C-alpha cells in the first residue's frame, strides 16, 4: 500500500477514535454494538486495516452519526 493510502487509513482511524470518545464509548463497547471484535476496532483506529463500506455503515449507525462524518477527516 502506498504512503497516501496509509495516511488515509491513519486519518480515518484517528477520526473514528475521536467520534467514539465523543460518544463516551470504549473500544469494547463499540465492538459489542457493531458485532466486530475489539482487536479489529483497535486495528482500525491505528490505521492498520482498510475496512469495508458495510463496516463503516455499521460503526456510523452505532455512533449515531452519518457515515460521511467518519470520512470527513481532511
């Protein structure tokens, strides 16, 4: 993966972490509510994985935000 793609993953993960913390949710709570594992949430927040649109939609649903808010990290 090129540096630009890695930068996007890191920015997305940072934004997810900020959104999660604003909702006062732990990684464990977010994982439980989305059906994902805590380890996977951790990897997303650390920019280690490129997640699917389906997962973005589910995370946004649990955080009660629009999916675009997770992608608004410029």
